[in-house]
C-alpha cells in the first residue's frame, strides 16, 4: 500500500496562507504534520507526496522535509506534481545526503532524483512489492490503486 500525502494541505495546516515552502522552521512544521499523519504505521514504508499546490521549495525545506523523512520514517518516497523549481531544490539536497526518491513525470512514468544507484534499488523494490510495473514504452509507472 502507498500512503498519499498532500504537501500543500499540510503546509496550509501548519502555516495558514502559505503556498511556498521556504525557511527551515516552516519545513519543520510541515514535516511534523506529515509525521503526525503517518503516525505509528509500520506497514510497507512507501509514500507518495503530492507537491501540486506548492509554488516553490527552498533547499532548507527540501532538507527538513524530504531528506529527514527519508532518513527517519519513509523508505521509498514517490513525489508528484513537481515543477522545474522543485527539482532544482530537491536534487542537490538528495545528492548531498546520498539519498534518492522517484518522481512521477507528466506521463505517469517514474524517474530517479538524487543518488542514481539508490533510485534504481527503489524502482526494483516497487516492482517486487507489485506497486509499479513496466509501461508499454518500457518505463515503470505506479500500479493503479
């Protein structure tokens, strides 16, 4: 099972009126909301975070939210709704920590972000868990729920 997390909703709950993930304190508040939503669930630690309603994210929030969740709570993280600006902030943070995520491209296929070897292992794990499968074009995409 893949747990879904709406980052924009978590941001609105944590800091009303914000559509930007900027400053480490904001990132910490959002991460804490996400951790509360996840709770003590220890089922397969696979999550899909939707950034669609988030206008921008800075390096400190990328570190505070995505990197810390990967290190502490979530094993496989799939991101969706990413803009080029999101990718520009997330990529270097993940690389700097030796971490990786997968992100859903506009066509629904999965692409690696961060440390390539780690991302390849994540893709294999999603296939093994039967959460992802090859598309007719030979790429991988998440299985429909």
